């Protein structure tokens, strides 16, 4: 029990102040540090490390951000959104070290507009394939009870090994041989005696358990705990036994060092390396394939538990799917080099939908979509854009967001475009159809043909349909 | 919102129902009341005066009366709905006014106000002056945090100094030479009835004031700050004045001024951030000197203190209590003038009968000065 320290009124006040409640910056992603993110001019850090602060507009015009001194208006009043990150409140040069945080702040807003939860990563090939198809089952949110572990007591740490995401020890799968040797020399070797004690306790627990079992079987009196003593010979024998049993020793070492679990070995590996017994237990951890995440698996991006809800359209009623979002085609597909297209969705780079889909057809004749993805059209104003349907997102081991999108269906696209002020489809006689199927093209289809799946730029009267209704396609 | 509209509508009905007929019916109702009390009114089916003769008119008036009878009920209903729905809807919260300290200067700074004004944020810990250690509460985010209680205590002490200097008729100079401090010092000087300086201090303005301030204008005022005539000769002779108290918002940039104040024995009040030297000023106020909000708050409190002092001084002067002494050079001038006048009169009336009695008196006290000045004024016919 700690006695509450008496604090002066000013001190108590300061503790509740906004400056004091700013969280300390978190360390950057190890990959960012390794690459220095200087390898590319356009590279961005994996995740934000500093709290974004904002201020009222009236105060912003005066440079007042609640910091030590008013910030220069020239650099802080240009942006529409008042978002800054402060690296240092005062430096020895007598300045406040800050930079704009609009990039990350707006990315967060855009992501939250997608209304998708962060899920436990599932990077198996089967799940990726399923993601592209319609058989994409919803994944579990990281905030579900069976995967959201932030404070665990030592007893449950071993039991929850397959579910939790935070471990004291490193993930061996991500270490280079040099790093491994260094880690062993520095952190593991000095703990030999401690490990012996750990094994001794384990052995004592085993012996006690077997004694209890024996007593139960023979209907004898329960043995007393004090009577259990493990001699050095017993321990040496136990060590010998462990050395010949790789699974068991891995388990013991893993428990002792709290190592992040490794991926289950493939069948071949099992045959060659683990021939004596079955696969090592406890390999079901979702982070075993690529290592545990450096941040919380939600990274604070979204706190939603699910996206399984119905969207209601004011005219058409409940919708089967959520509204699609416009994705920017960042990199077209290169069929010869087997390089897939990359999209930019809500500020994140995502892979184009995998498998044989409408936008990614291997065999069908190139649709407008295919053209859009197939080559880089430099004449297209604003770049090529496509309607996509984000299905799920998760945080990978480096702290980056990996999102999975699929193609938006034609109806979804038409409804979304109408909501954006595009062509009116409500009240038209025929429902919107695929462009190949109909010979009489609606205005919407004409525009879609010209601009691919992207919306018209609406930069001239013609695109607004104001040139006498004559479309010159 | 909908309910509110209903209330509005009801209210309008009531207003229309009550207001539109009332202008022409008021006389009628009073007349009926009068007739009822005097019991001379005709007991007919309607108590409409007889000059409304046609049936149409009578019907119209009856309708109006009927409408009038509804007014109390309508009004009651309006009030009941108003009572039920009055609390529905948005409540306007007090808004943050960035210029609050300039528009509505506070008389005292609470700890909350000081913290909100960022007064507690010191400089980077590497930049500190160890003499400020006693003001520092701790280190946070790489900067020193100044204790809020210390700021408040020192601010109150400084406010007391300003108030008493103003009460004793002293001249207070507010100095803030950073660019954005201009409105702050002007407002504080305006409140305290002092002077302000927002541009560079010309070195020597105190020590070499005979040269630098030679063109400055001087006024001679009485205890109620009214101009006193008859001192033109003296004003031409006397030296430029120096302030009796200097309040400096940024001592770091104004060391020459503070040094001159020290040489001239002028007390100074200064905002001491953790990197400033507290020995440069007489009365320190440890606070963040970079934040304009903190500066505005502190200057406003000091300005208010000066205002209080001036008000007290004027109130006492009205009651005949003068809280300041006439400077010795002024007193000497008055003495000399009186002597010269007496001499002149004596010369003029050398052959005459008597000398004026008052010329022989010595001018010693402030009352004497006042009396002598009054006599001078009377003599000159002013």
C-alpha cells in the first residue's frame, strides 16, 4: 500500500494539465530505424510516433497552441487542418521544434471513414485467396475477448501464449544470425543459473503432480508440498532428458525467456527435424508467421469490433455492402514481370485484389478496368482511380497497415457515384447494367467508358453535361 | 426544435389575440368596469355603449370581446408550455476569447488562469540560470516548470507595489519591446495611467536624459491631476522626469534600461523566465516570458493594480488627503517666485504704507504651497 503523497494545489493542477497529459513519443518501427526511411524520398514512417495536437482557429491565428511560445504563423496557418506534432517544447536554440501532422491526422480520419475494424492477421494463402472471392468470412477483431490482452498476470502468460501479441523475448524468426549470436551472448548466457532454478521449479511441480496422481490412484493420503525436494542429480537427469527432446526444451526455453512463438514447421520440416514426436505444441499464434506487432494490433487506428452492419441508402434502402471507396492506382500491373498493381486507399498502399477478379482478369478481354490497371495513362487528370471495397485491415509485424480490398460491384459503384453527384439513376427505367451487355449507353456508362471507373474530373462544362446534351465520344 | 416552434406559434397566437383588438377595445373595457362600479350602466344583454348602433357593429364588438375573454386562458397555456419546454434545446456555453485579458483585465490571477496562460513553462533545462532554482517546481518534457504558487505570490507582491506607487502619485512605465507585446503594454499603461514603451530603449534615456529627453513635454498638475498654470518658467528649467517604477516584460532584451534604472534608484518589476538573471530587477515575477497569453495576464493584473491605486489616490484627493509630496525643486520655485513677487511689490510700494504680510512667510509645507499658489492665481486674475 502506497501512501498518497500530498501535492501542492499548483502541482495537482499541473498534473491535470494538457501539456502534462501528452503521451511520450513511442519508439519508431525497427524497420524504419534500420532503413532510416531515407532510402526513398516518398517513404513514410510505418506509424506515427508523436501525439498530434490541434488548436482553435481563433487561437491559431495568434499562434497560440498552448505551448511555451506562439508558433510562427507563416508555417502554421497555411493548412486547412490545424494539426501539429511537437518534438520539443523548447530547444537550446530557443525555438519550439514542431512539424505539421496533417498527413497522419488526415490518414487517420480517412481510415476511420472506411468503418472497418482492425482484425487479427491471417496471412495464410488460403485466407488471401478467400479474401478475393465472395467466400470471404469476416475475421475476428483485435478487440474481441479472445485476442485482446494488454495486461496479463504471470500465471496466464503461459496459457495465453497462442493468443497474445506482446512478449518479453524476441521473435527468433526475425533475427539475423549475427543478431541472434549477440542476443544469446548478452541476454541469454548470463541467465543460466536462473534457468536452472526455473527448471528445478518446473521439475518440482511435475514431481508433486505425479505424487498427487499416484496417491489418488492408490487411494493414499495426499503428499505434503514440503516433502517434495528435487536433488541436483534429479535435475541433471531432467536436463539430460530435455536435451534429447527438442520440443520440450523449446517449450521450457520459450517459457523462461517468453519468446514470441514461431510458425509451425511445414510437413517436410516436420519429417526431417521433428521425426521423433509430433509438431511442437502452441504454434497457433496468429503472429507466429511474421512476428508480433511492434504496436498494439489495432495501432489505435480503429476501435470497431465489426463491420457487419447494414448501410441504409435514403432511396434504395438497406444495402448488401458498404459504400465502395475510390482507390488511386499507384502502380499499374505489369503482366510480363508478374507484378501486381498497387492501389492507394485512404492513404494506405494496398495490393490490388488477388485471384481472378474483374479488375484482375487473366483470360478475359481487357475491360476498361483492365486497361486502367494495365498501363499508366499519363493524360488522365488526377491519375487513374477505381472503386474498391475494403474488407479488412490488420497491423503487420512492422506496424504497417495491411488492408485487403476487393472490386466494387457495378451497382455499388453506380449508387456511390450518384451520391457523389454523378449521373442520376434513381427513377430510370432500366437498372444499370454491365457496359458490354447493353448497346444503348447511359450517360453514366459513357462517362465511365471514357474515364475508366474513375469519376469525371468535373473540370469543364462538358463534363457537367452543359454543352447541349451532345456527347462527343 | 420542433417543440420550440410550437411554443413560438402559441406565443404568437397569444400575442396576436391580445394585441390586435386591445388598441381599440381598451377604452371599452375600462368604461364597462367604471360603469359596473358606479352601477349606472344599462343592464342590457350587452354592455356595449349605445353609440354603436348598427347590429353589425355590435356583432363585431361582441366577437372582439369573446376573443378578449380567451386571452387569459391563452396566456396561461402559453406560460405552461413555456415552462415545460423552456429548458429544451442547446445551451450556449461560454466561449474562449483570445483577447479576454485585454478586453476584461482581471484583478487577480488564479493558479488556473496562470496555468491556462502557459505561465509555468520555463526554458529548456540546459538554458537555466541556477539563481532561479527556488522558483522551479520540476522538469517535464525537457523544460523547467515554474511553480504556479510562486508565480501567483510574486505577482501579488508586484501588484501591491504597482498599486502603492500609483497611490502615491508615481509615474509607472510599462516596457515590452517584443513585437507582439505592443497591445499588451499599451493596455496595461492605459489601465494604470502610466507610460508605455514598445520600441527599443534608447540607451541613456535615464542617465543622459537632459540631452535625450530635452524635447519632452512636462505638465504641472495638482492633486486631482488638473493642470496648474504659472509654472511655464519652471518647466523650461527643470530636468526631464524619470519613472518611479518600471515594469519590464522582457528583461533579457532590456538590460541597458534595467541597468540605468539601477543607477537612478528606480525600482523595477520584471518577468523572470528560467534563463533570466533575477538580480537585474528589484521585484521578480517568475513566469514564462515567451507566451503572449502569460504576458497579457500578468500585465493586465499589474495594470488593474495601477488602476486601483490611481482610483484610491483620486478618492483621497477628493477628501483632501494628498498622498504625495511636492518635489523640492517645485517647492523652491514657488518660494523664489513668492519672494520675487514680494520684492517687486516692495519696490513698487516703497513709499507706500505697508508691506503685504504674506510675503514674509516661509513656504514649508504642502498646505503653504497650495495656499501660495491660490494667492498667486487670484492675483493674476485667473
